[in-house]
């Protein structure tokens, strides 16, 4: 790390002290800020329980002080205000905040992320590419969905591979669309909402075990093969079948689809189709 000129450090320190002395924040506002800092510290500690809560709170308070000084002092863009120790401390605080953003992305706004970028620049770092944090949040959510929907299965319905350092995720749908075939449907940040929707629709009928199948069927606009449909051993089998049917046109029987879906087979005393079952 490049050492700044002592005269520049002294000038920056004087400016910071002058700014602190003219801070217009009222005691009531400081009390509100302290309450907000405690709440943020608790949220960060919930994600990183290995870091003592009082340490997190101290870092958040330091970050608050840096933000206050930064707001009151407007130094030239090419002049450092923070010492090396202060930069290291601020970087540590920002790393904690970045972890929290990655695990709880919905709790932070674009303004929050922009503020973090400005603080990164203040700490002398290049703005972070949002992709790593975004990728972590994406992967975490996919793992969470499959752990919820496939908790009792060994394979979990999820497949992944790494090529040239890049992680790719897939819904494992082998034998779902064609008999005797290995198959997988890509899961990307762009298709995550579709995966969420499939999980939510199936969870409502206690059938989230079929999340991978419904997600892939909707992405392809194609029904699963008949043998992949549930039978009457599942209490919501007709509702699941209706969701599958809505994904695409009826498939003819033949190679790859040798068996009709149970819900489409007439049984004594039962309607032949799901449409008739709802009449």
C-alpha cells in the first residue's frame, strides 16, 4: 500500500477534526443512529455468528463515523483522507456489509449498494464487481430451494459442474422428458424467478418435490413423459398433472414416451381427464 505524504495526512486529519467539530447532528439524531447501528450489527451477526456482536457493533460505529466525516469533508479526488489503519478498518467493515448483502439481497436498495461503492473508493479500492456477490446470493437461493423441496432425496434434484472456474447449476430431469435419457435444465440468475414460481405453485399443494420437473417443463414449453407424472399415491396427483399439462401440448405415445400419464387413463368410476374431474 502506498504511503501518503505526511503533510497530506496532517491536512486530512485537520480537515476531519474541523468537520467533526462542526457536525450539525443533534443528540436525538445520534441516539437514532446508534439504535440503527445496533440493529444492523444484530443483522450482520446473524449471518456471521462467529464474529462477536460487540465487534460488529464497533465496526458499524466506525463506519458511521467515516460516513459522517466523508459527508462533511469534500477532499480532492486524488487526495487521501484516511490513514492506512483507517483504510484497513473500513475495508473490514465493508467486507462484513458485502457478506450481509449477499445473504440478504432483498434487504438492500440500489442506494445502499451505491453508498458501499463510494466507501470502497474512499478506502482506496476499486469498486467491486457486483457479480461475485450476486452469484453467491443466486447460488445460495438455488441451494435453499432444492434443500427445501428435495430434502429427503439423496441426489436433491440439483446438478452442477465447474468449467474453467465458472460454476453452472442445473435441474436434474433425467428420464423426465424421455425414457432412459440423462437430461438437465440450466438454472441461471435470469431463470431463478421461474424456479421460485415452480416451487411456490407446488408448495401450495404440498408437492414441491416436483419443483425440478415443473421448472424444466415450463422452460421448455413441453409436458414431461407420461411415466414421469405422479399417480394416485400422491394426494395432489391430479393438481400436479394439471400443472404439467399446462406446460405444453399433449404428447403422442411412442419412443421416449411409451406410457400415458395416470391422470389421462380412464378408471372405473373416475373421469377420464382432469377437466372432467373438476366439473
